[in-house]
C-alpha cells in the first residue's frame, strides 16, 4: 500500500532509464532503482507531465565521501542542492561539511524533489539560504 512517504520516479541518466522507488524522509530512506528499456520510459514519460524537474548532477569527492551537487533548471533555475549518502546515521552526524555547502536542508519537505516537481517554482525560503 502506498503512503505519503512513498515516491515513484521515472529517471533518465545519460542513455540509461530507470524507475526509482523511495520510501521514508530525512536521514533514513530506502531506495530501489530498476533499469527499464527506453521504449518503456517513453511510454511512461507522458504520465509525469504535471510533476517534473530537470537538473544536472555533478559528483564531487569530499573527505572520503561523494557530494552529489544538483543544479536545477527550468522553473527551479537558481536552486542548487548537495547530497551526501552515508552508511549510517552515526556517520552522517559525525560528518563536518565544508562551509560552501551552506545550510542543512535534510528533511525539509519544501526541498524534496516531489514537492519541487509539484510546485513548479522555487521554495519561498530560497532567499534565506
């Protein structure tokens, strides 16, 4: 049964296509990514018309981790977020981020991709980042 903490995404990464299922919010989330053929992606893509985001992702090594820096495009232009995945909550809390990473937004629903896609605009608090 799907709940409010379940997301199903359709993604294209280069020449690869995926359905991604995510459950949970904040620091602890489960994620499963399933590769699908391009024709299946094309047939499903029109279903996402009301809730899309476009972004470029850059992967940056940092202190033994990898920062995934997302630069948003289209109606979300101007928003840049960074994500680092950890093996545990303890490792997440122990990590000392570089100052340039800015304010922590983990768990802020207004920055969740689902909320961004449905809003089709920038979060109100963006000017305070």
